[in-house]
C-alpha cells in the first residue's frame, strides 16, 4: 500500500513571466530525503486573464510505501 503527498506551488505572474513561489527542485530533493518518491507535476487550475488562460499553481505529487 502507498500513501501520497501533494505539495502546492503557487505561480507568481509578472508582466513578462510567471515564476513559482518556491524552488521545486529543492522541494523534490527534500522530499526524497524523507523517502518520498516524486511521481508527477499536476496543474489543475486555469484562471482567465484578458481572454487567455494561465495556471495559477501546480502540485508536486509524491508517494511512498506504507510499511505494516
């Protein structure tokens, strides 16, 4: 059996670019040290902005085996 962890990373939208508010590479490294395995990046939300859509956040998904 596995357990899952979801870490939300907000995206700060500037005039010319969008940046994550946290360093996702550091998050993956830190979670790996705690025996979490990176599974996927998921971007569930799209926000309308002047006729165009953009993501406001993404989630990093991790899993690890639950030991009995």
